[in-house]
C-alpha cells in the first residue's frame, strides 16, 4: 500500500491524476462497512477504486461482491 501511495503521488505531480483519497468507506446493508485503499480522480474524468491486496481473505471477497452489487463501481486490485 505504501508503494502504491508513492506511485500515486508521482502521478499527481506529473498531472495524470487530479487527486486521490485514502481509506474511503462504503456503507453496506446490516451495518457492514468496506474501506477501499484509494479512490482516484484522473484528469481524464475517470474515477477508480483500488485495493492493494497481498492476500484475498474470504471477508474481503464477500465485501467486494457486496460493494460492487450495491454501487455502480468496480474495485481494482493492485
């Protein structure tokens, strides 16, 4: 996650992204909360959601499916 943060700072400095947010929560049914690592706003107008994963736990897989079913987004794993 630290390495991706550094990469995003370089991309921002180069003008490829407008800005990015870290640890953004998505609230789901039954009080469940998913927190993505990065929400990135690109100069092209695209917005991406990234999660840096070493190990995909069962809980992560379930929450990812729930978020993608609830919101019109796709989570990119880095």
